[in-house]
């Protein structure tokens, strides 16, 4: 059940965009010497102010709205009013705009915000109560520059929002349907030559067609990471009902899922002595003290802790030293070609020696050749997994394999 917990905070992108647009409005307003500037969005017949900047108190504020037909914005978009009006008193059509009764407008510049698909999103506007006869076409061109920058940023945000919505819909589809499955990869004891455990690996039925790591990263990005991990853990744990009592279940968890209590909730009611939680070295733990405090009650119940991907991860030996795992899993980057690579052997030997000194168990991952397996045995690895020993398989195939092994 491989997962990734560290993902960019999607909300941060929207905060940064808002800051960018506010800065553009202020720059445009100050350059043109206007009282107020705002970006509007057209929605359900209303002009809604979504960003605003003013030199002082102003009725133009974020969240205010007016019927579109009563605004300068609509009339500029459909061509009834010009984009540049230095003095509204000289434009009879401007004097009849209903919003004048709520805020008299003497000078007005407004440009449509048109999206790539040709639709009108809203407008980029500057205005003052007093007329400004110095405003000219060069000022309008400057205004157009700012409006174009705002349009580009809005386009990117809308694209990000659409991607966010697509990911959210896909994750919810997994959570609400039968698109999440679990396969099991055998873990072999190298001394006893028998299967002693299995690692649980999530598999997703798309669309979209993408790897488990991307599914979990997407879930974290849209705020559904803990829910998806909980669903995967629950599906994996059901195997304990049918697997032999001497087969352990290795389940991957993210640090975040341990810290927020999701892992503990999912594990309640299951035999803790048959469960190994694997925490990858590829994901940072920002607060080891908090993580240890959260995992300690689980370990006290008999659940064991493994550091996954050791030797190639985010914090090197720091994970191992800080959380003192029961099991250290050697990353495939170490075991691949270990029979021919002295550097790999040296690092693997160091980790295996550390495990023997501290009472931890070693699992060598990614074993694909007999020579690799022989070398790992010589180095003192306790257990191993990989394509040589067994590919990930569904539960029926695993049970069949275990029955055949028991018959010998």
C-alpha cells in the first residue's frame, strides 16, 4: 500500500495568486492616479468584485456585487461604452448607468478579461469620482498590459482549479466504488526458506491510468490523503481473516496518517502482533518527537514499525536513528546488483550490522537474481522480497501459494 504524504498545499497556490492580483491592481491604480481599481467576475447575472484596491474608503470592496446590466462593466464588454472615459459627463450613455447613483464616477477605464476559450470572465477596472482629462490611449495601453497579466494568472488558477476538481472526483470515485484493490508480495525468511509475511500494495482501476504513488499524492493534494490511506489499510487488513496465523501483514503508512490518528483508527480491532507498519524514508518527518509520541501507543500494543526504502531515502540514517524501527527494509537501489557492486555491499553490510547490534530485522527488497540473494545471505540479511521470490499477487493466488508451500 505504497503512499506519499508530502504534497504541495493547493491552497497556497490560490493565496499566492490573490497576492499577485492585488499587487497588479495597486500598480495599475497608482500608475494611472485613480481612486480605486478592481477585478470583477461575471456570475449569474451579477458583477462580483473579487479583488479590489483603493486609495481610501471606497464602496468598491471584495464581495460587493451589482446586477450586470446596471454596471459600466457590462456596457464596456458589449460595446455600448468605450473602454476609456476620461470624463463621464461628456458621454451621455455613461451618465445613465445605474451604479452612478451609488458611487458617482467621473473617470473610468475598463477592459474585458477574456479567457482562452473566448468567454468573458469579468473585467479589470480603474475609476475615480472626479474626471481626469489627462487620461489618454497610452494610459489605456498600460491598463491593457496589467489586464493581460491578470488574465494570465486567472487562467492558470482556473486550470489549477479544474485539475483539482478532476483529482477530487477521481479520488472520491475510488473511495465510493470498487476501484481500489490490494495485492500481496511475499516476504521470505532466508534461514527457514519460507514465507513469513507479505507486503500490501495498493492497485487502482482508473481512469486515470496512473501509478499508486500518484494516486496517493493526488489524494494528499486535494485533502483526501488520510481517507484514501484508511480505505487501503482497511482493505489490506481483511486479509488477516484468511491468512495463516504465522503470516505477518506489512502495511505502508505515511507519517501524516500516523500523526492525525487515521492509522490507529484503521488498526483498531485487528491482531496487533501480526501487523508491521512501514514508513518510507523518502518522506520527511518534520517533528520526530511528535511522530514517536503518536506511534508509541501502537507499538506498545504489539504493532511493529519498519523503515522502508532504507539507504536511498530522504533523511539517510536519520529515520532509523530517530524512530528505532523493529525492521529495516533495504531499498532496491542497494540490493540491485549487490553481488557485483562493492559500494552497495558496503552500505548494505553497514545497515545489516546496525540491525544486528540493535535487534532489528532486515528485509532486502527488490531481489531479482540468485546471485543477489546469495550475496544478501552472506551479508546476514534475515528476510527478502522481490520478483525472484514472488511477484505481487491477489489474495487467492497468495493463499494457493501458501497451501502448496505447507504441503512440502
